[in-house]
């Protein structure tokens, strides 16, 4: 089981004295590998491979049993071998000798071979497939891997050196306390490895999506923590900084290139759209864009689309970074525009995934009866004729027609009489609801601290109620609804209508947190603030003299 732990085998089930895992030899994922703990032996019931403890390790890594014994002892820190432990406190960077950076080709060769030695844990594959929306083929093509155990980092570094790869000057590699080359992966920074690939196709760096975000002990409770770390060995003996490499995925000669933040986000967006994406490592890490834009300008690119996260409207640093992207683009004669999408989704990958999910959900959504559609204003009374004729052509007679239309027995009798009584009967069951939508007046360069946040964000910004001076009226509308439909149900209908597929006469962005909706009634209007989920009643005084205004939408 020690060796199984080092190899990070996926244990499917345990019984006394035995365990069943996925086989790392043939790749079968059905738990066919039997580990006999009493005999220290193993056998795959699918491919037939088997042997002892050393043979399992040796077969996985293609080495001899004697080398396997030495590496296992090293990994487990037994028989005199030692491994480095993680220490957060270290001497300052300037006190340690740093290596000269390896060439891009050498960095690519080392990282490529390292990735070929690593695997992707099932839990990480499941996240990429079920949460991030990628297929297994896309996951493999992007070369996502899981970070190795700390105990094996020295072994991997040594194996790379034996294979002729240069580790000195490659970000992430450094000399440990025993003068041995190792890699800066730790248990507390475990996660998914994301290769950072340049526009030339060379792997320029590695970023890790952490399993557990890093938080400082003094961080406030609401701070999310660091979710991504770029592999670097700056500050370590023989180490080197990662710099600020730019990730690129897609056609380097594309007419339009999108610029976002984060390699994983760019990979997902490319997989969903087929478009070309460049990704910076952070809103302020834009140094590499200068060279990239110069290259793209020579390669036929005409337009850069800035696709930074939607928090650019409330975060001054992100907004400044997105403005800098436009400046760099213009420097090389490239047009640049800002992309705005549904603010309910922070990143462009989230938005694209939500669009796909809504399409899939729409296919299986139960269809309204004709009566329900009429009471909700989705069908006209004249549509009743075609609904009736379609039923008769399919079923041959009127048997069951009333139930199919959603009519009560009394309503169906009125339909049969044909004296207009049915329409009058149904019209008394529905009403017209007028409403107005107010949204923040956001222009480029203007930052509002509670933009696209819920009530909690509004209050953190120092407001008990939404301040009218920040808002403008973007739309007035009306919908037909059943008399007994609740305010929350009406608000959710409005939210659904003005979400992604926006009507042509609508002048705002997708309805999202921080927006205010007014429900107009004869006895007085009521105002509701869009929270992260649902609507909450608020006090609000509409800006005077406002008319629906045009707002930037994608």
C-alpha cells in the first residue's frame, strides 16, 4: 500500500487483506488490479500483468527493480534516504544564487518530458469533465496532469537529468538542502497542472489550479484565497523565476484574437468556441503582450477582443489592466474592443458553459399546455385553432382534447359551444404587469465597487440601499401573467426573459446582481434588488427624467 500511495493508484474497493485499483499498466479504469497485501503481490485481472511490489513500481516507470527499490526508499525516507520537507520561511531571494534562465527550447523539452511522466488523477479528470465541460479527448490534448507527491519530486528531477533534459534554469527546479535537484511541488499546493504554451507551441511554464486555495492566517473570512500558482523556484538555490509567460491556444494567424486571464480559462473558451485565445497570468502581468501583439500584427490578426472577467467593472486594477490591453493593441495597429457578457457569469468560460447548459436544459424542458401559455402571454387566442387541428390530425377525434389543452371541464364546454365564452373566461384569469429595469451607468474607466454583486457586496461598499444616482433606466416593459402568479415568480420570468437571448428593443445588459426591477401597481410601485440568487425588496427612488438608454452588450 505504500507503493500504491506513491503511485497514486485509484483504489476502487477494499476487502480484508486485499485492495482493487485501476491498473496503471494497461490503463483499465474498472478496478481490475488486485493488490494482495498479505503476499505483497499484484495482478491485473484484465491485462494479466503481475508481480511483486518492486515490479509494480518498475513496470510503471520502466526502470529496473534495483532502481525501483532505491526510489521507493527515497520516496518513503527509509534506509538512510531523505526527502526535503516544505518550509515557508526561507532566506530572501537576493541571498541565494539564482540560475540563468534556460532557453525556450530547453524549458519546453524539460516540461514536456515531465508531463509525460505524470498522470491525471480521476478526481481531477472528473472536475475538468463535469465542472469545466471538457471531453476526455480535449483534456488529454491540453496535457492536463496532477501534481506529483512531494516525495517523488527529487526522483523526477533526477530522471529528467538522466534523460538529457536540462533542469538548471527551468522555473520550478532548484537544489534542496542536500544539494539534489528537485521540483517545487508541495502537498499543500497539490492540484491540476496546466501547461502554459506560447504562440510558438512551446511550453513556457506551468500553472497549478490548487485543490485547496491558499489563505493567509490574517486574511478576512470572505477572502477566497489564491486559487492558481505559477511554478517558480525564485528564492531557492539554483532556482529561477517563472516570469510572465503568455499562454496562447488556437490559430496564431486568426483575424480575431481574444485576451483573457488564466490559461485554463483560455483553453476552455477555445474548446467551446474554436476561437483563438491569449491568456495573461494576472490582470497586471501584461509585459508579454507587447511581443505577442507585435507577432500577431505581422501574422494577419486585425482585432483584439479584451475578455477580462466581469469584475473589471468593480475592480480598479482589473479595469486598468483591460485598458492597458487596448493601448498595447493600438500600438501595433490592431483594433481593440471590450467584450461584455452576461454579468451573472464572472469569466468568459463560465458564460460559454452556461449558454451550453441552457441549450441542453431547453431540450428537455416540459412544454406548457395551450392554456398555460395563453395565461402567460406566450400564445394568442387565435393559436387555439392550430393546436386543436393538430390534436385532431394526430388522434382522429376530440377525445382527450380538453386535458391536452389544459382546460377545465367548464372551460372545455365553453370551447365546444364556440360562443366566445372561453376567451372571456380565460381573460378574467390573467392580467398585465408593467415593469421597469434600472442598471448601473457603467462606462469604460468607471468602477463601481458593488457592480454585479449581491446585497452583501452593496452593504460592504457602504450602502444600505441601492443609490439612485448610480443608476439609469434601461427598459420599460409589460408582460401578461396569471392573476395568482407571485411577485417572485414574475421577477424570475423577467430575469429569464432579459438574460442571454435579449430582445431587440432592450437597451441594457443581461439582468444580473446589482440591477433594480420596479413592479408597477396602481397602489404604488415596489422595487427589488437582484441578489446572487433571487430578488430582495429594497427602497429606491428612480432617477428623475430618465428614459431607457443604450448600454453596451456583446
